[in-house]
C-alpha cells in the first residue's frame, strides 16, 4: 500500500515516457512518495498499464497522451497539468531512443529521430515548465541523459552526441535559472534493465554472453534496476536535494569511472 506522506508529499510532478522502464518505475516511486503524478507517453496502452499497476499497489498515477517531440503536445501536456493542479514542482524529461550505428552508416532520418527524441524533447519540456516554475519561485527539473553523456562510446556516436548535449543544456539551465529558485540536474544511467536493454539482448546471438559483457563493464558486475534510477530521480526532486543543481550524476555501477581491467568492448 502507498504511504500517506513521503519525500514528495503534495508536490505536482510531471513525467514523460511513463509507459515502461525507468519512466514507469519513476511514476510509481513518485506516487509512493506522495506526489501528484501526471505522466505522459505516446504509448497509450503502456501508459494505461502503468496506471493499473499503480492502482493495484494502492497508488495514483494519472496518464495523458503525449508526443514529446511535438511543441503543441508538450505545451498542452504541461500547461494542462498546471491548469488542473495549480503548479508544477517537478519535471522529469525521460523519453529517449537508442541508435547503435557507426556514423558513416547513419541515415538522415535516423539522425533526426534520435536528436528529436532525445534532445528536442528535453528542450521542449524545459521551455514550457521553466516559466511556470519561475513564477512560483521554485521547481526541480531532472533530465535523463546517460553515461553516454559523460564518456565517449565507439558504437553509438549519435546517441552519445544527444546525451552530451543534454548534460550541457542541463548545466546551462541550472546556471541561468538558479536565481529563480529552479534546480536542474541530469541523471546518467548505465546498463539498466529496461525494454531498450531487453531488445538489445533479444537481438544478440548469445543472450547469456550479452549479459556477461554488459555487467562486466561495470565495477559492480551487474545490470541495474529501473527502481534504483527512480530513487535517484525522486531524491533530486525532493527537498533533500535543495542544494544540488547543475549536476550530471552517473548511476551506472561505476562504468563511467574508467576502464575496467579485462573489459570487452563490442
């Protein structure tokens, strides 16, 4: 059952990409911590499933359709939440897509989709939310980057470019809007058990070898759980993180700390 009071009690939280993975786990964690959760996604059945999982746990999550790369959809989504609940205390920009392709093989369409999904969605969400938060004099934004925003990776240069850009945007927004009482941070997950990792595992020739290789790239020798990332996002949106802004925090089992001895890089 959900608690009646938690770290986010009474805060209005707007989350994107809640249909699965980190987004779903974060929506459930926020609700458990007492937030009013308004979540969006283009995947309506997945969003409805998140709502149902919350209901079965005695929690409340509200789902609204969202196309996170469309300016009008993002504005309606965030403005609608503010109109209904009077404010926005937290925004989690979470949608993203992977692209494992060497640069000479990337098509124009793949570039556009990756950049729009990963980076433009963050820009659009922040652009709408920041004026609301500035009027309130407070707010917390968390952008989902990746450890690909902290380190170079050989197989996914376009993905890395978008995630590095998110980290840069996060730092700039933190500096520019800190005087308005707005905190902006980025999380940088590594290998986390999500549909993205699952699809990569399914596409591999040897699934057990895939897991060994992915886990072996971390210092802790395992793949993380979406709930672990959700806990970090909840902390960053809570008053416990009131002096943290402009940070890009790895949550990757130590992968971004450096080269692991004997690491096999695909």
